[in-house]
C-alpha cells in the first residue's frame, strides 16, 4: 500500500483478518488491564442528528507500550454512526470506522517551491 492510501476492509476481510477467539480474549484482557495505568480512554464525544434516535460518536484511545521511546505505542479512534429510520419500523443504518495512527509524528515532506 502506497503512502497516503486508505485501506478499506469490508466485513468479510475484517472477519478473515481477526485472530482466533482465544487470542481475541487475551487481547481484550490486555486492553481491560491497561485501563488501570497504561491507557487513555476518554469519554466518547457524541452528537445526535435528526431523526430522533440517531447518533455519531468519536471514541479516541491511546495505549502506552513498554518501549521507553514510545515507538510501539498505539493511538487510534473509532467513529461510529447510527441513523434511525423513520416509520415504518426497520433496522437502523449503522457504520463504524476505525483509524490507527502512529503516536510519534513523522516529519512533514519537504515544501515544494514553484
């Protein structure tokens, strides 16, 4: 994947990329234990557009690694939306996007002069 490209995974690709259930449970345990002193998980930021019952939430997170220089730290955000459908009753439209970024900024590319 070239720099600057966005990788989109559909449901099948996400399921195929998931680790086995046992590893997912271990990862969930690590995440819960990290909340004690190795992670920042602030309250989600939300807005509630129309129609009633709809929402959009931003959920940032940071996980410190044991690496002293922060090179293995993890930073990311999940953006989730639910749009309520007007009557007749039916399932709401939902989607979520996860973005993982490097916690240590990289130098910007050199400026071009024209």
